[in-house]
């Protein structure tokens, strides 16, 4: 277990690049990392490595019937693992990168373990330069908050370390999270849209975009 400082919310310098490269190598090796985003700190793991995904559930003491969200670096990567319909397109254009998770139909490449057997997957694009650079190197990664299930979200690295300890190979410390609240989660179901969790983006903001 190691904790590495990385001032990478808005730009990547040589030191930050080295840290992100090391974190990507940890993920490629099947290990878990904790990485910063604009909302809260997240646990990162390769979504296609089912052993690593299982270890995320175990580290968090999270029930296996509670699906994990996924972080991608851009719309193109999102389209490789999920079906982006017109409503999702509107929300992506308005809010991503940003604190919004969109639940849409997954493609068969996404392991059922990630989605708890659901045919849907929650996806977001973080508004954090370091997180995006990491995902560009790794491909889609788990985007669950870096805390034990039912504990408060980790908005700084110390909270994550206290909860998760040695179950994580590498912690990336970028200081306190900017928004200090989780992403809003929206579930798109055919013609219906449901707000699963109210977070940094309001229901009205979402409705205004979808009804425009």
C-alpha cells in the first residue's frame, strides 16, 4: 500500500504523469487503486478483470447485488460498452465531463458481475484531468466511492485510507475533492427518466435539458 501525492485536477506535469502511469500499471496488474475525481474519491479497477471487480466488492463490504458504476474518458469509450440513445446524447452534451452518472443499456462486453446481472450500466466521465488521463491509459474502470459500504463518501485521501487500508495497492492524493458530493444518477428507461440519486446536478437542470 502506498499513498502518492498528485496535483492533477486541472493539469498534468511530469511528476503527475509518472504517478498516473504507475496507477495505470497497478490496474493492469489486477490491483485496486483509489483515485481523485471532482465529486469524491473513487476505487479504480479494470472492469474486464472479474477478480479485480470482485475485490472491489470485498474491499467495500458491498453486497454483490448492488451494481458498480463505470468511469470512461469520453463518449467514444462510452459507446464501446453501452448503447447511447437520444436522451443520453443530450445529457452527455450538457453535463459531461461532470458529476452525472447515466444508467443506460450495457453491451455484452461488460461483465455481469459489474452490473449485478442487470442489462444496464451506470457510466460517467469525471471532470478531473488526472482521472481522465488515467482512464485513457487503462480503458473503462470502476467508479464506486472509496469507502466501506454505508460509510460516508471519501472527500479526502485520509478518509479513504481509514476505511479501505491495505486492500488498496495505491492511493492518489489530490487534496480535498472540489464538489464534496457524489454525482447525480439518472436512469433512462425507454421514454421515462428516473433520478436514482440526487447529487451535484439538480433534477431541474436535468429536466430542462431533456425537455429543451
